C-alpha cells in the first residue's frame, strides 16, 4: 500500500469505484479491501501474477461471485447485490478469459442476442408481428452489423451467418468483444484480450482497444499479461498481488516499483 | 459423424475426415471373433426376449403379405438381419485402411445370423421339455406352435437356425451391393411393410375416392397384401428408387439454394399445399381414420408445447402432463354440470380463455420455484409436481370440485360461435378443430423462435452463465418458455375434454409426459417439422398412451417400444429424425471437438 | 420487478437481488411454514382436548390420534424410510460418481422384488419356504442381490457407458427410457397383474410384545441397518471403496493415478443394484405383493431421500430416507388432517413430493451437504 498516488483522488468523474472490496472463498482471501476508481473514458490495466485476484475482481464487479465486504459503486450507485444481468443492464459488459461464445449460434446472432437488455419487444409484438417489432428487429440487426464492422472485414460478409465455433481463435476473441459492445455498456471489462494471439494480431487488437475508447467512448478495464499491450493502452495501471493492491500509477511508475518487481520476480537473494 | 453442413459456405472445422482408399477385402475367415460372438448373442437374447414377450403370437394375426408373412414372423426376422448387416460395419479411422467389403462380410453375417437363430432354436426345444409358465406368462403352447411351424420342435429348431443364418447372410450381402441397389432394397422393404401397415388408411381413402378396385387388388380381403401385388409393388418401388435416385436430394439442395423472396414463395407454396391436403383429405376419410388423425393432432399440439420448453429453452420438463390435466379439468369444470361445487356451464370457447390464463398461472406457480434449479433436479421436481396435480384431482379432499376418481362425465360438445358443435361423435370436426389450434401453435413457435425471445432461449440453452452476463434475465426468460409451453399444452387438454366428453385422473399419468417427450426427441428437439413428423409417426402408427394407433395389435407393446426407442435415439441419434442444425451440434459437441483435434486445430470451448 | 438500486442496500449479503420470482418464493416459503405450524398447533390442540375452540376451528370432526396410533405411524414410517434409504444409496452413489440421476434405479428395485416373488414362490412350491423360512429368506435375498447387481451392470454397459461425457441431460433422458423399458418388459414377460409373495410365518406378521411392532418391520429395520453398516465399511475401509471415492472426487485424476475408472463405475452400479435388490425383498416381505409399477414411486421418493440427505453422501441417503418415510406417514395425519383436509391417506405421495420440493427450495444441498464430482461443483 505504498504507492497510493494522488492521481486517484484527483479524478473528477469516477464511473466505477470499489470501496474496501473484499471477496473470500472459505478461508481464502481472493481480494482484500481493494479501493480503486475508473473514470469516464479511461483505460485502466489490472496486472499481477497468476492468482492475484484479477479475474475475481471482474467476477465481483459483474456479480458472478458474492462480495464479502465493501461496496462497488457504478456511476455513484451501488451495484452490490444485483443479479449479473442487472449489472449488465446498468452498463458494465465483460469478456471471458477462456472465450465463452454461444458456440452454436451464428456470429450475427451472438451479437444480436447481446442487445437483449437494450430492447423491449415482448411476446405479443413477436406474435402479432407489429410494426414496432419489425422496426426493432431491423434496428438490432443494423446495430449488430455496425458493431461487427468495427473489426474490419473479419466478422462481416459470409462469416456473419457462420456458427461461432467455426471462427478462428483470434476471431472468437474479437467476437467476444463485439458481443460486449452490443450490450451498449459504459464500461467494458476485457479479460486477457490478447492471450494466445500472435504478434500481428496483438498489435491490431491493441489499437482496437484504444479505438474502443476514442470512437465509442467506453471506459475500459483490461486484465493483461502482455506488458507491451499494457504499456500501449493504459492510462493507469493497478497491480494486484494475493488480492491486495500493491501499486497504482502510470506504466512507468509502476514498472519501477520495487514491490511490483518483487511480486513478479520474487525477492532477490542477497548476494554473498 | 460428419459435420453438419452449413449451407453453401466453406467448412473450416469438423469437415468429414479424408477418405482413405479402400484396400482389398479381408479373407473370408479373418474375423474379429469376439465381435461376432457379441453381436450374435445380443441378437439371440433379443430374439428370445421378443418371443417370450408374446409379440410374435399377438402379431401373427396381422398379415403383411397374405399367405407367407405375418407381422409376428416379421419381428423375428429383423434382428438377425440387422446383426448381420451391423457386423460388417467398419469404423473409419484416419490413417487406418478401410477394407472393401467382400466374402468376409457375408461369412460374418452368416455366423451372426446363425447365432441369433440358435437362440430361437434353443427356445423352441426348451419350450417342449420344460414348463416355465409360472413366472413367464407367455411360455405357452401357442408360442411353441408358432416357433415350430406346427411341427416337431426339432424341425422348428433347425428351421430357425436356417432362417437366422439366411437373414444374417442377407444382411452381410447388403454390404456388398452398391449404394443404388442398397437404396432400392431398403425402399422396397419399407414400401411393402409401409403399405401393409397403412392398410386401413389406404383402404379408407380409396373408398372415399371411389378407388376400391385398386385396393381390392392390392390387399387381401382378410388383411395383408396379396402375394402378387406385393411383387408388383416391390418392382415398382425398386424401379422408382433406381430411376429417381438423387432427385429428392436435388430438390432439397435446390430449395436450400433459393434466396430471399423465391425462398419465401417456395416455402409458402409448400405450406399451402400441405394445408390444402390436410383440409381436403379428411373429407374422404372414414370415421376411424379421422379419429386417428384427431389423436395425432392432439399429441402434435402437446409436443409443440413441450418443444418450446425442451427444444428451445433446454428445460427438461417431465411433468408436462400437469398442464394437459389442468387444461382438461378447467374446461370440464367450466362447461359441464357434473361438479358439485361450481357449475358455471359457460360455452367452450369462453372457457378456453379461462383455461389458457389459468394454466399460464399454474405454469408460473410450478415454474417459479423450480426454474433456478439444476437441470436434472428440475426434471425430477417437475415430475413430482405433475404427480401432485394428478393426486389432487384424484383425492377425496377436492372431489367436490373435481369429482375424485369418478372424474367428470357428460362434458358438453365444444360450440364454435354457434357454427358447429365439436365432440367425439364426429372425429372429423375434432380434427379440424385440432388442426386450427396446431396451426396456431406452429405460428406461435415459429414467430417466437425468430424473435428476441427465441434468441435469448437459445443463448440460455447454450451457456446460462454467459447469457446472464450478457444482460439476459435468465430466470424470467426460462419462466416465459415454461408458461408458453404450459398454455399450448392446456389447449390440447381443453379439446381433449370436449372430444372424449369425460375426464378421469387416470388419463393424466406421468407416462403421458414421457410419451410426449419421446415424440419430441424422436422427431427432433427444437424443430417444428421434426416434432410434427415424430408425433405423426409414433402416435399414428403405435398409438398414444391410451389411444390406439394403426398397429392396434401393438397396444400392449407400445410402451415397451417407446422405452426402447428412447434409449436407442439417445444412443444413436440424439438429435432426432429431422434435426435442428444447432441442436445437432450441441449434442455431438465432444465428437466434433475430437474431429477438430485430429485436424490439429484448437478444441473449441 | 422491483427497483434494484433501492433494494440492493437492504440485501447486501447475497449476490442476488430480489426479483418477482424471489418475492413469490418468499411468500411460498412463508405460506408453507405457516401451514405446517398451524397444522402442528391444531394437532397439539386436538391431542390435548378435541373440544377447545382452536381445535374445533381447525377441524370440527377431529378425533386426534391415540398414542398407539401415533407410535404405529412412526414405526411404519421408519421401516418404509429404511427401504427408501437403501434404494437412495444407489441414486446417491451413481450421482456422486457420474453426476447424473439414474432414473431407472427404482426399476432395479422392482426387478429385485419380482425376483424375490418368483424364487420365493418356487421355494414355497417345494415346501422349503414354510419349513425353513430364515434360510429361504437368505436365499432369496442372495438371488435378488445377484440379479439386481447384474441388471444394474448391464444397464450401465448398454445405456450409460456410451454416453459418458455427453451433456448432462442426455443420460437422464436415456435412464427414463431404461426405466420405461424395464417396467414394460416386466409387463410383457411376467404379465400385467399384481403378483403375491407366499404366506409368511406368524412371527413375521403379528405384533410383538417388544414395543408393539410387527415382526416384518423389525426385520426391515434390522436388515437395513446391517446393510448400511456393511456398505459403510466397504466404501470407507476397502481398497475398492477408496477407488470409488477417488473416482467420485475426480474421475480423470483417478484414471491418471492408475485406477480403472470403468471397472470402478461398474462396481458402483453393482453395489447400488445390490442395495436395491435387498430393498426389493424387504418390500416383498412387508407388503407381500408386487406389480410392475412397484418401482416407480419408491424410486422417486428414494431419489428425494438422496437429495434431502445431500446427494453423494451415504449416511445422508439413509437419514433422508428415514425423514421422507416418517414425513409421508406422519405428515398427512399430523398436519393436513387437523386442518380439516379429508381423505388424507391418499395424499401421502403428494406429501413425499412436497418434502422434496421443500428441501430443494430451502436447502438445495440437502441436510448434510452434497458431495459432487469436481466438474459439477460451482
């Protein structure tokens, strides 16, 4: 808890704020009293060794695990105790570390179904085939195509009607991001977006993460192990180790922090 | 299995493994002996089981081809043939040569068939020397007569050995012939048995159309196809199969390639054609056939409802009969004068509105507590609810409302806007009523499947956690499927009450749920056409839980067959006869992952 | 739907907000508990004095139960429950190892009862049943255990093994098919009517001075207790038992550790089948009649018992069986009858299902907590 920079307190409009956030499984403390803030339009990277509690943080924010203490505020309101789908409806979307698409639905359908919480036509509209229903369907389709074309030509064209499982690994990762975008969030949580990608794809996706913020205006939290990507994209870096925040600040600040180096490389053996 | 084709698009994944060239046939006696012994003895046990189940004796009265073959003997011929054919099956593995079929398959088939026949031979001989009639009720002289061809048991034993061996050899031979002749053979067999099974319908229809001379020629007066007509039919079908080879597939792929408006038109044309047929045909059909059609229709309606729950949303509801029961009872209470507590005696159509709303509420009431449970627990708990509802209808406690074990009688006919009265005395009207509601159910399923809700159901079926994370309220969306399914089931119940004119708790046993489930699975979960076809084939041919089908002789065996069919479908073809493409992929998930692995691609999650 | 933002502060403990369904469930829970409490209070009031106003308000016709009747209900509940417990062991073990409900297990129990019926009638024909009842009983138990174990093993081999690794509901649907098949195979092979066991000696039928219990019920409870102890010893102390527990914990790892998983699973099925066979004979001795549907309701109730006790937990299965048995025997007369429900004995099955639903609503992991294969834990 040494590098508590003044940066966090100075941020004017925090879109997400965790206060004393703790998560524990049985006796294991996955997250301990974590305070962090994300501002409007900011890209924050969360890094740390394996088992540091990064994915647990995402799960806590999206309500897939129970919080044992503390609170999470999204746009100033607590999201604690909500169902995961309500959290998404409020405007937080996520991707998964091990890509989890609706594998047997088509690429287009994957993106269409993710607009569920933003659309409202119910059974009667569908049964009576009302004008409103048709308009909404067309809008859903239109928006889905728009979102898919964000990724260039990779996901549109004939690929739109292919089942998601037939996509290449990198395209599946892209589709996951597209799906998150389709929920029309204000904050996107990306869980290791470039894991398993080759350098070219990594570079492309790095640019895309920035564009997501610049063109679409999302605030973004990224979990990433690839330090090149972290340096490229992040406005701020939060370092976790054993569920505790050990450092926070710009990439340069953090990379020189002795605690961070120790967490990654272990304590240097004193030379004899 | 080969991967399902995605229309017109290049395959990236799970494409069929490359065919290795065929190598020369194996020598005639280089067998996998344990395999032959296993298949042969399974067939032998099957034969003995079939014989002891009394199926041959009971079905002996039903003739397929007039003097030579009865259904009873037919059921004893299938297994050796199947075993003989099956043993010639080679698993095609990549990198392992596939032998071209030859004498080896024939000899193998012969051995398998002979082993299967030996089972029956042994039984025939045992039948004369031991009396096990005490536990096994069908250990009877009748069975002995049938098995020994009214001759000595040794004679019968030898004959069965020979028949088994012959059928097995025939099965093995089928491996040798080319695909054209194989298809022709299968078409001929199916056509002749089909013609025999459909006898009553065909005769009925011919009478309506004034074509009696034709059927008189085809069928013998006391049932069964005439010997020479069978030959004629076989020749005709063989010819059709050979000349028409590939036409069906061509038409199919032509239809698949149609785009946009043309496709809509083609589909519309098909639908109109089917609808016209369904509306016109019953006019020429007699009472019995119409009765059959009405029963099939009732089950189509039930199956369409269950399809929304099981096929679209992936919720295994084993207590579906509860909604059928609630529908029937509500309609009965509202329209009949039998109940001692409430007798509003309102017209059927008005009652229908109450029925649908009330069953929807019951669906909500049952669904709310169970919907969060794990899938398998949900299945058992819905089963429990189904049984509780039946027990409540049966109980003395509520007999003031529901009549207890006596149920309801004298339920008035369903009046349709004063135009007509629908009750069991005129099954044609019942059929039209059911048809109208089936059309409604099809429309509902079709529209919902292609809407935001349908997509959400699919997502929930695929991965509930992710669906929840993508902003879908999984509890509500599943509950909606449950309630819509319940409402469709209640329609069938209300028609059932008006048709039969009486409802008893015994009509709503759990086995009704299971039969509907078999229908949905057999036809193809999640596919409207498949579900309808499943109901038509199963309920039409074998019959419902209490309704007779075309093969009325099967009445006491149909539940046995339903059970066996369910096991077999799950093992061999879990996606059903007419599968839903997506469902197929889900069910064969691990096989496709394996294919992908073989091709050096990362397995998909 | 309620406004989540407001409520979330009030319900900070869980990760679940109150939706319409939750409110509905809460109402149902409260209603159920109220019903049970009022029923119990009315029962107590009627026991004290049938003329007090509360008792008369609840059910004017109430007569209350004599102590003897009450004791009878408990004993019959316990002996019935012991049988459910024995069957439940099979459900529990299979679920613990393979993670699916073997719906056909109830039918294995029916096969046991049928086997007992056939062998005991043959023995009676030969005159051995009367002359040496205990010996014959042991004999039919052994035969029934063998037949049932075999049935269960064949079932596993034919219907379940090819489906390992497929989606969880597929083997469940298959097992429904197996159950349907076995039931109807019994109909076509043995005939549709109810079949009876031969007469049993008087000491089995009559009530004994010892606590006024029928001999058959003492027998059932004793045999169940002994089999339970044997099973416990087998699973906890032998090498095979250890292998079973290892496979239940994680089949893949167990395989890597050199355990033959297929053979272990076969043994689990055989063991479950054996217990069901034992229960089948006890059923036959107690009720002396068996029909093809005999397995259905006890099967479902035994599954409920396994869930109530916490699935995968052997002691829990037995405890669950006893609770379900007592609940269905006592429940209708102690809770429903005092409330003026007539014909309560018809509702005992409904009560058993209600217990299952109630437990799944209130405590889905059962009384003792479930033990599931690794991939099923969440």
